[in-house]
C-alpha cells in the first residue's frame, strides 16, 4: 500500500489542494464563534423545545440589563433628558424590540373622558415632583430606581431575529454605541445572558488565535531541537496544518461554528497529529542506521512499519473522543466527533505527505541511543526497587481516591471569565448598586375555566411574589399581577392594593392595560393561552445553587398558587440549571463507552484478552490521579471538565499500545519477557518519551488561556499525561513482569512464533 501511495503521490497532493479550495467557505464559516444556548442542547431536547415555546409566546428573553448609577443621585434634569433620549434611540434600533426603564415609563392620567398615559420624565420635569410621584407609586418605583435614587435600571429587550446568534455581537455593539453617546463614561454597567455570550465569544476567538499560533510555534521549536531538518519540520507542520484546515472546513460546511469546546480543536489536532509523525521519524532514524539503506527505502519501510500501531493508536484515541457522542449535550457531541475526524485526517496526511517528503530528506541528526540507554537504566532501577515503587504508587492512588470522594458537579458561567474581565467587573458593580438582576422566569397557567386576571389568581401571584422576595439572593419581582397592582395603585393610590380582591376593578384595570399599555401587557401575558409571566431578579449563581433555588421557589409557588394555577420555571435559567445533570451523565456515559471501545480495539490489535485488560490498568491510574486532583483543588465537574476523563484515557492509551505492540513482537520472536521489555524500550521508548514531552508542554501552555475552560482543560490533561508517563515507566513494567510469570502467555507466544 505504501508503495502505491508513493507511486501516485503527486496526484494525491493535487487532489488534496483541490479539496482544500472547496472547503475554504466552510472554514470561513467555522471561524465565526457562537457560544449561544443552541450549541449546548440537542435540537430535540425537551428543555430546548420548552425554551423555544417560551420565546414564541413572550419574545426573546435574552435581555440586556443596564444599570445607571451616580452617588449624587439620578433625579436631575440632565439625567431625565439623557434617559428619555436613550430610550428613544435604543427603541429606534432595528434589533431592539423594546425598552423598559425610567426613560419611557408612563403614568396614567384620569378624567371624566377616560384615562390616557403620559410620560414620567421629560427634559423639563421637576425633580421634586418626579420623586413625589414615584413615592406615591412604590410598585413602579421598585422597577425603575433603587430606594436612594442613586441607581436606575433599564431592561433592553432584543428581537428574536433570524440568525440571531450570529448577529448578536453586531446588535450589542449598536446598543453599546447608543448608550455610550447618551450616558457619562463610568456611570453605567451592562449585564445579562447576551452580554455573557458575547464575552465568551470574544474570549473563545482570542484563545483560538492564541493557541493556533502558540501550538505551531511550540511544535516548531521542539522539532527543530530534536530533528534539525527543514523537510522534517515541513512534514510535521504540513500534516497537522492540513488536518486542521480540513477538519474546520468540514465543520463549517456542516453549519457549525466554533464555541467554548471546539476552540480547542486546533490544539488537539496539533498535539495528537504530531504523535504519529514522531513515531514515523523515530523508526526511520533507526532504519537509516542500517548500512546500505538508502533514504527512499528507509522512509517507505518506516511508514509501512508503523502503520499498524499508528492506525490502532489513532482508532483508540478517536474512540475516546467518539465516546462523547453519548453525551446529552450538543456541544460535547460536536467536539468529540470533529476531534475524532481531526485525528483520522492527521493519520491520513501523515502518509500522504510522508511518501512525498520523507524520501527527499536526510535522517535526523538527533540520536535516540542516549534516551534509550537512560530508559533502560530506569527500567532496571524500577525492578531493583519494586517494593518502593509499588508503595509510592499505592499512596498516590490512595490520595487520589480520597480526592475523588471530594469531587463535586457544578457549572458557573461567570467563572469562565478572568476576574479582571469587563463582564465580571460590570456584574460586581451592578449587584453592588442595584442588587440581584439576573432574570428567572416562571409561567403561570390558570386551571380550566379561570381567567388570568381572576382575583384569586392575581392575589395568589402577589402572595408568591411577596414570599419569593424573602428567599436569599432574590431581588425585585415583576409579573403579570404587577401590571394590575400598578394600575390600581396609579388610580386609587394606597387603596389600590385592597381593590385587588375586587373582580370589578380588576376587569377595569384589564381594559386599561389592553387599551393603553398593550405592548407592556403582551410582554407579561399571552392571552391566547392564558399564560402569565413572572420575572424574579436573582443573583448570578452556579447551576447547582440555582437548582436548589428553583426548587425552593416552586415549593412557594405550590403553596400560594397551587389551588388555582400551575406554575413552572421557563426561559434560559432553568436550562442552565439542568446542565448539572447533563454533565454528570456525560462523565459517566462517555468514560464507560470509551473504556469499552478502547478495550475492544486493544484486544483486536494484540489478540490477547489478558494482555488487553492488563494494558488498561495503568491507564486508569492517570485518570484517577486527574480526578483526585480535581477533588483536592475543588475543581468541579462542569461543562469545561465534563467527559475529560474519557478524553484523557484516549490520550494515555496511545503510548501503551505502541509499547504492547512491540513487546508482543518481542515475545513472538522468542525473547524472554525481560528481554522483550528491554528491546521494546530501545525501539519505542525514545518516541514515547518525546511524544509525552510534546503533549505535556502543549497542554501546559493552555494555562495561559483567557477562558477558564481552556485553563482547566490544559491543567487536567497535562496532569493525566504526566500520570500516564509515570504509569508507563514505573507501574506497567511491574505489571508485565507479574503477568509474564504466568505460564499462559509464553506457550501462546511460542506457538504463534512456530506458525
């Protein structure tokens, strides 16, 4: 096969270039970052379907929360004018559906001819009069200003436009530009789900560019240090560059865009794609040392000699990533699928470029003899001090198991940002000036035969809102019932609250809402389905804390509204809270599936059940070590670390497969187990050490990323790689020694050797 590839090498190169041109539009599409809700959930996920149903009734809940603050107070004519102009210009933007805030708030004026709305603020409004009006209307004031009038809140509702996720950045830039023109710098802060998404998008794009560049630079320097041949550098760089280009091109052609996880694809392809190249170069260097071997023959023999182990190591690594397709989260499924594709393409281009470039290059100057000699001395030391090695390994394992018991499952989106990031600083300032501001939505559906504005429903909804405010971390509450409360308060002042018990006055308030405040009414009531909306402003918390808070609020809702309506959480926040369960399922399912896949592939590769099982044991050590470290460092299993054990397992098994393959070959040719281990270390030990070094250095670099997801992925994977190298050099040799003492392997090896 290798000779056929060499024969048609230029045709393969031309075909590669033509396919690359066809994939260019896909690559351009893939490089548009998208961290929106849709990338986390499958299209048929019931939670996502429920969220879309909410949007169909009430519009886009991805609102921008604007907090304006001034210690000198905001009840001044300069702010009145700024607020009015700000609301008007924001509502003029095509992407803005509406603005709820003091700049466009309206009061009802009543006369013998009926009621009509008038604006709360104007450029000539008297500050004292405005304050008195707000003091008389505490329900309205609570939604617009804090108690000291040093902070005001605007809620900017965005249209749910087609391709909203790709246009979010542009829409938010327009909103920010208007706000910057109308308000003094440093006097306002922005928050909300959309702000989080956009911040994550920019950081993801930043990390993508950083790691793409640093990954290639690191690989270039290491290969230059090791091999010192321009064509060999071109071979390695070209292999991973083509694999990255084709993977992202196909990714984009299928309609996907980079996100929190797939930002890591180039780095994974760079680091894993180079492994096969290094095994080829290691074998080629050894063959070139044989007298009378020409460059072309050595190159083609090296490619042929490592094809089988490289194929199976690629398949086992792919299996670890493909196990992520068992995850219920779309973001992990995409990541696993395209990481596996990238690894497959890396193997393909290892051979396409190998038959073109390797025959033209001189062998590497770097000798592997020194590394092999050092590894043989280490092996002898392990056998000499096996009790010490065993005891130390046992203590490491025990400490890791204790840490594993401390491991928690949680997700906190704000924690993905660096502490000094603008999104974090704005959040802290908003909570300090206003209090909790993140919206948590609840939908109220009256029982059959009851109207949404029935007195029993309104009173129960108000009771729910009042009790919800007593829950720690809950701020203001605004809902469909508040509209009736505010309407009656505006007309009857302090008596309005008592009139909530009167169906007659509620009917009057309902008519006024439909006549004068139809847009506001539609924001909190969907009349065709008799559904009311209650928005609870809460703290930005982790998914686990939010789950507990939602349960508490549902219990309160059942106690107050249970006799007249059904209540359920909706909108973005409950989906965010549900991610915790998905993370746990992803970790368990993907690890078990990866284990099954990898065991079957190793068994198929070496055709020995006991040796296949034995090869898995040392590879569980780095996984337990990594998870134990997470427990000790209080790093939770979240969207950044979900299924990382399955991924790390697929990395770790790579060196084991190369070792077991050559160890098995040594036994089949008649070597004793100790001799087979020594021969194996001479053949593949240097490559195993170098690939571990490359992987470790590459993943340690991720600690310099901006996103916490990237930092944690780098830290934990580097830990797993270090643990894998330890288990490969210290634990596995002792296991093989013990395994080889059993009589079943040697006769089997002799039998196959005779055949």
